[in-house]
């Protein structure tokens, strides 16, 4: 297995107050970044909606929200497995509203349940105090039976 290399986003944006840029390892996520994590080490994540994230109607594309969910619900699964590699088995999302250009989307992922091989992770996504998406996911711990 190759060593993980931190990638740089092609877009530079100052982190929101209380956040810092995340080290990104997936080229797709790096292209869509920067993505941010809470500077205090809490498991809170965010991104600013920019032009690359918009759908034809000018709102944030649902695919960007799902990519953001996959990145950080996956991070919660990785931490919940004790640092083992996890892969997405399924993810479901309910869209409650779509962010617009310039909005800061935030999530605090939650490890809801875990078995030896499967982790159940969810998150509510907000712009300010307005919910925009709720996602639930199942993650397989590779090598666990």
C-alpha cells in the first residue's frame, strides 16, 4: 500500500474563524477543497460553497454535499475503527435546503453504533442554524469479519 500524501487544493481560501485547512489525501476531494476542520481538535468540519460546487440553478450541487459527507462521515468511521481502513457500504441523504454561493456548510459527524466489521455514522449539515442535509451511512472495516 502506498504512503498517504497530503494534497493541496487548487483554490486558496482563508479558513473560517475557529477552523484550519484539512490535510486532504484524495485527489477528488483536494480538487473540491479546501475543506476545513475545527482548530480546537473537535470533530467539526466545514467548506465554503464556491463556483465549482454549484448546480445549474446556482445552488450547491447535491453531489458536493454527498462528497463532503463521504469525506467526513468516513473520517468518523476511520477514527471509530481505531484507525483502520473503512469503505462506504451505503449512504443516504435527505436534502432539507440547498446552500448558495459563499455559504459555510458545517457538520459534526456522529458514530452511532459499531460492530466488529460495520460502523454506523450520521451527520446533520448546517448553514448557520439552518439544516441543509441529514446523512446516514454504513462503513465496512476492511479485514474485519
